[in-house]
C-alpha cells in the first residue's frame, strides 16, 4: 500500500500546533499544554478530508535560543518534516504578531516556501482579525485565520490543504500491528525505536523524560505494516507533578491499553523496582500481548548463567507475567533487536 502524502504543521513554540493537530484528528493525541516546548518529537496520524487521505505531522516548536539542550534536535526534525511534506502548514500566533522566530524559520525553510500555507492561530474576535494584516509581511498572497481551540477556520484551511494534494480516495487500510513500548524514564525506549527503524527519528538524550508524547511511527517489515508507539517514561505517582508529567504518564498507559502488543522495557543494568512491576502490569491488565525486553544487556556482566538468573528473578518478581516471553537486548549495540518484530508477530498469532 502506498503511503499517503504528508502534511506537516510547523511554527514557533506555543503557537498552538498540537491543539490544531488534535482538532484535525478529532482527539487529543498530541499533548497540548500552556508550557512552551512540550512537543519535541514528531507525532503522526492519518486523516481523510473531502475524500483525500493524508498523514498529518505535528512537530516541535521552533526556538532561537541555542542554549536550550533540545533546540538543535528539534530544528533538525522540523527541517526533515518540512522536506518530506507535500504541504506545510506554517502556524503563526495573532497574539504575538510576526516574531523573530517566525522570520528565522521562514528563512531556514526558504527552499520549501512553494509548499507552505500560512495560518494564523488564536483569531477569535474582530480585534484579532484586524491584526492579520501584519502577517502579509511574510510575502504570501493568502493568510488563513483559524482558532485551533474553537475550530473556526479549520475547515477552510483543510480545503486549501487537500486542494494541493493528489485527489485519491482513501481505500481500506491494511491491518497494522500496533506495538507500544513502555517503561520507566531513561530505560532506552526511544533508542530502541531508532534501532528498529534504522534512523535517528526520535530524540534520544541522557536526560530522563525527553519523550513527552506517545509518538507513533509506521514501519514496514517483510510486507507487514507496524505502528511503533514510543511512549513517555512512566514515573512513580509520588513523583508525578500535577500537570504535564501526569498527562505524559497517562498517555503512556493509555497507549499500552490500546496496543496489540506491549513491549515492557527494563534496564538490565539496574536493580528491578516496584515501579518496573507496576509498568509491566499495564499490558497484563489491558489483556494485550506482552513481552519483556531486558535492555542494556551489553552492560551486564557476562556469564553462562547470568541470563537464566535474571529471567528467574523476573519470574519471581512478576509472577502475573508468567506467560510473557523475555528477550535480552541492547538498543545501543543492536544486540538481538532483529528478533523483536518477529517476536511481536508470534505473540499476535498466539493470541488469535
């Protein structure tokens, strides 16, 4: 099946990209939060409008501040998303007016201007509409006025988007195997996704909690389509602040409940904790297929019995997952990563 064209939403921090993304897909998939910079990775979802199917891509907020540890990574992903897109929605903010971030991003993507549609968000009053004339300084003939929060103008924006895409009716989508990867912060979930797809698609750093959204990526292996869901690290309730961390943890657990197969990642180089057991129980409670991945096996002292001893300890600690296969891997070195997708297919077949 040919993949649909991509439509990327780009713009500076806090312009409302994730709110617009959620408005278009009719559900809260991307995390929309008042704190700037919440979205860092790209989030994708298939959309059909006026009989035309496309893949909508939400990107991280563009910032000029080079001291931000994620700024360079986010900029790379914005450029990649813009390059891969057939249409780019450049989202500005009527409250701030044109900013230096807007100008810098337009300059950085000057070679992609022919694919851009300018949309100004948060236009909710006559006074806001008066402010639209400022955005004609961007040099585009048309400027869409939208309110992602209330939905006004979004239909007209999508009409313009699909008018620039191939007019192909959406066919029946093949059944994809959805795989959610869950675990505590910094156990290597994003590194594993990158290893599985063979490219640095998600942001990986040594800072715990880098991934905040549950990021879905479609990959094809041996003629089969898979949806890899990289989730935010699930923190202990006592360490989860009210607000963003709580939302991120909820999104991760929700992804586990709706996946076909859940891969529970554990850090084999660290001692098992009660939180490891709590996270592992989510797949069991949702009655999905479950596998346990012992990551960072390259850091474990090698001996003929080390794997057997570790597996025995896990079975004793998590007796409710007696049926779940266990695989020792290293997302960093690629050790046994090639066995993961075949294992997921085997689990799915066993559950049918």
